[in-house]
C-alpha cells in the first residue's frame, strides 16, 4: 500500500479525495487572494474572480461550483458597496458603508473557507 493510499482511522475516503481535488485547491487559492485584497488594494480579489470565471466551466456540476459562485458574488457585491462607500465618504455615511462591507467581506471569506474545508457548500 502506497503512502498516498493511506487513510487515517475515522476519515472517509470521500473526504480524502475532496481534500486533494484540484478544483478545491483552486477555490482555496481564491479565498486567499480575496483575503489578501485588504492589504494589496483589491487587485488580488480581481485576480481571484478572473480565476473563478476562467475555471467555472471546469467545476460545473461538482461540489466546488457553489464555492466559485459564492466567491464571484462576494467580489461583485463587495465591489459595488465599496464604490458606493468611497463615493459617499464625504457624507460621513460612506465610512460606515466601508466598515460594514469590510466586515461582510471578511465574513464571506471565512464562512466560505470553513465550508470548503468541511467539504460543504458555503450557504
């Protein structure tokens, strides 16, 4: 028996195959890129959503597809509210919008990543 075939006690074979799924690993990369966008001005989130769109056909009808859709929605809704927040910062309310969308964005990344780790859909 090769080391790659070893399955620890209490772990289902399906869980092991999901953890090594290349599409899952790509979703992990996109969650990381979304998280890094806070520190790199959002450019990594843009790279992540491009990856989502390029690989969406490859993950269609798989267990990873809901994560790709979740990530795409997170990007576009986050972008919309960020623009609204930036445009309205001079009204002070924009700062609250930016704070709210930041918290929401972090929540979506964490919830999605945890669901991905558990092999479940993010919703």
